[in-house]
């Protein structure tokens, strides 16, 4: 069921129901006492030896954006892949893609975003309760896909605590630049035993504007063509509270249509315009996708289960159960022709038992089972149909020794990968970690975390062999090799080279200081990775390759689709060949965050982060974000607050082969929040945000389409949010 005007009708209804007084503005560090849902031991950020960020409440509302990557892009140590504004995944300490696990309430999102930067992450932050960021390896709890970190988006779609009466949130906003309009709500109703949850969102945006720039086709433009967004979705869930726990289920439907910018410049003369239309025009009339160029049509249905049983039997405090069934697909449509279709059917079960203390050690044991069947059809089916099967067992424990806190953990998992064309042996991966936290005083603490993590390769890193027009590359996985023929031509053949698990040995050291006026947080890290898998631009063009004409990913594909693929690649002048390779690498850097409240009204916030990533033989790794410095001045009054801040992105000249240097740029942003007394009973906030106020031209080094999709130009957003 696609949502339409019903979404806004429900939102309008919810704004008048049993509203509550707006809560007092939180202290700048109160987020640190929020329990980390991603931890089975009920930790807070202050109790974790591993670096953790929690974004919730007003901070999350202020940072909310269409993509998860853009929402988190200003958090220390996190950057955005920036496939324009239509798709964005988080990069943690220089690592992204299949190395960053993205979960919804602790379960994999079940999309295909880990396999390509143009594929959207299927989380919605406008209805989220909080977002948890675990920097550094978190493989103990979430498996080898978390070798770089975890992003856990938490909502209350299955209420885990008793709900009495009605409570919820609602938000509407509009913005300049891309004419963005959106609305969302989440609502809970309960009688203490039964609880019902529902949420919905809707978002419409046109192509976004930028300062004038020259794209890689030599055209001078002032917008990013084909960057429109049409997104909507909704969730309904219910739970029952019994004396010793709860059980619940939820259903989510998510639907998006978004442009794929940089994919094709063949529509330049048929400029894509998203003008306001008179009432009664349908969606297709508003957005002429055929003229706009290639676009994605995404649908996902997801059923989640969750439960908890407290004091189940001797030796255990509680058992937690979570499961998800996800059916995902998206089509990439060009000239009203379905060029490519991606599908993923995923099932996941997590069972965690928090056991009673053993010799003073509190801990939890867990089992995870995950299967994924992915299929791709059409001209961009660069990876064949693949299956992945994973099972993992883990055990984590912790103990306090006075002011000393110690964490220990171990996990073993087995992953099997296979495709229609090649079957691989099973990968065994063992991970372990040891963390230490020492409180010098009530204000000061230091932490150290050592981790050994292993990762089985992702399907596309092994099986890829075909055109990926969105990134303008021809991808060639570890399972293939090139044989040079005469006249600079190459033949693609399967190989029998043993593929190794990627092995990370990571050291984290942290320093934390906090008093009533000042807060400082510093983390430094060193990550030594053996058999690191990366996509290397090898300096060849896809027109130099032979042997791929017999490589058919879809046994049902029509002959005309294959002809369309060859014609499309030729129109692009051939595609750059990227070949996945395994090398030894090292990554190191820091994250720094400071807050100084120098009066009751005025405070100063600052942050900086840096990641240096290179092969151990000296060559730099590609698409590593630049060093950043940011500062923000904040003012807090009785009925309003505001802030103005500037972030400087330094030049990135530590570049991989066939990359170009990315120039430095700076962004000036500001925001104002008003809490009108006459709307106090509705818990209302009126807000205004300004982004890139000086209209700076900036290019994102981590983006595959850097030269065609700079950051958004000057933009203003106004809205109202209500808590009741």
C-alpha cells in the first residue's frame, strides 16, 4: 500500500491529541546517560570502552535528512558517501560499504546499499527515537559486516515498555533550493498491557541547486540534474506486556523513487523541471521521469518480531529475541525501460541471553542466523545471483574493579557464499576484543580497546563482472583475472586464487573529561588490516575487455537488453575498470569533540577528525574523506535558542591511483528554535535552518560522482515539530 494524502491527514489528526508541555532543553551531555540498545549489557556511552555516539531528541531532529549518511555527516569520525542527495551511506573512519553494518533495532536493514553507493539505505530517521554509532570494529555483536563499525537506528515500532494513553511526535517542514516538502509522525497508544504503534512519512524534493560549476562532460551548470526524491512509507506494530516480558510484531512498507545523477548526460536538452503544479495533477505529471533520465523505483516490505523473557530459568536474567523478514527490490528505469532490477530476500534471527554473574563477571551469550538471497537482472547486473548463509555465536562479559572497568568478548561465525556461476568454500571468522576503562575521578576517564576482527568478503567483491553505469565503472571481482592479449586488449577469465578473510587488528585510546561547564572527548585509533579488499582503478577502459560477452547474469534476459547494455557502455566512451584486490593496509587518525558553556546562555562547540589510510607499501587508498575542523556558537534563552557554525573541509591530496585532488571548502550553517508559550500545551517547536549560507562550491572526495554532484548550495528550511 503506497501512502498518499492519508499520511498528512493522520499527521494533522495526531497534532491535536493529548499534547504535553515542551520538555526543558537538555544539558549538552545528557545523551551519554541513554542506554545503548546495540549493547546486550545495558551500557551507556560513558560506560563503554569502545567509542560510541548517541544522537537523539532535538539533536536528531535538527540533523535529520533524507539519507542516513547525510543525517550523520557532521558527527566526529563519520562522513557521507554523497551520491548527490538521493543516496548516502555513512563512512566510519574511512571505511564504508560492506564494512559498516547498518541495522534497524539491531537487525540488518536488508537492502543492497552495501553493494553500491547509488543504492539507498532503507532506514528513516524522521521517525527514529535515536541513532547509535559504534566506531571501530563491532564484529562481536554483529558479525564480520561490522569490521568498521555499526550504525543502529532505533525506533519504538514494537513497544518494549508499557504504554499508557497516547504519546508521539509529528513534524512538517518545507525548504528552498530543491523545494523540499516533508511530513512525518509516530504515535503510540496503550493501556499498560497492549500497545499499538504507527508511523508514516512523506517527502518530495526537486533537483537541488548549486553554485555554477563545470561537470566532467564540460558543461557549466548550476544544479545537479536528476537529483529529485519522492519517498514515503509507514509502519504499524503492536506488543503485549506480560508479567515477565513482552512480545510484539511490526510491518513496514517503504517506497522511493529517486533520480540517479551523473548516470547519463544524454537528456541535457530535455531539462528536468519540477515546477509546482495545479491541484489534481498526478505524480507522473509532476515528475516526468522519462525526461529526467535514469531513476530508481524502490520498494521494501519488512516484518519484524521482538520479545523479552525476564528471569526465564536458572542462571539467566533475561532472554531477548529479535527477527526480521525483508523483501526488497528496486528497478533502475531509463527511457521507460527497466534497465536493471535488484532483489534481496533476507531473513535474520538474533537470540541473546543475559546471564547471571560468573565469578563477578556480568555477561551475555548470543546466537545470530542470517541468510540473504540476492538477484539482479539487466544491463547493470554486474553481480550474478548470489546466496549468503551466516551463523555466529558470541559471548561478552564485563566487570568493575573499583574505578577500573574491563570488557572481554569473543565471536565465531561461519559464512558461505555461492553464485549461479561459482561456488566458494565456507569462510570461518573469529573475532575477539578487550576493553579497559579507568575513572581517574568523577570528571575524568581514559579508555583502551583492543580488537581482532575478521571479515568474509561481500558477494560483489568476489562475483562482480560487469558494467556499473551509476559509478561509471566496470567492476571486476576477486573471482576473475585479466589476461593481456595483443593490441592492449584483455580477456576476462575466472580464477582459482584462494580468497582470504580480511583481518583487522585495531587499537583505540580515549580520553574523556566533563564538568558543569566543560566537556572534552578525544579518541585516537590505529587499524592494521591484512588482506584488505579494495576496488583499484587499474587504468583500463571496458572497451579493452573481452570475454564478458558470454557472462550473462540473467538466464531470462532478452537479447535486446544485452544490445542496449553494449550501446549504453559505448555512449559513455567505455567505463573505467576497477578490479577488487587484496593488500595489506593501515588506517589511523583521531576524533576530537569539545563543549564549553561559558555563561548560562552562551556555549561553544568544536570538533575535528582525521583519517589517514594507505597500503603498507605506501600507496594511498581511494576515496578517503578529508580532515575537518568545525565550530559552533550556541545561545540558549527562555523561549528560544539558536546557533551558527562553520565547518572547514581541508584539501585531500592523499589520493589513490587515477584519483584527483579535492580542493578545500567551508560551510556556514545556522539554526533557530522557538518554543511559543501559546503552543506550550502542544510541546511545539518552530524552527528555521540555513545551510551553506555563503553558497560555497564544495566537492566531496568520497563520492564516486564527485565532479558531477557538489554539495547543496544555499538552502533554508522552516518547520514545526510537536511532541504529545
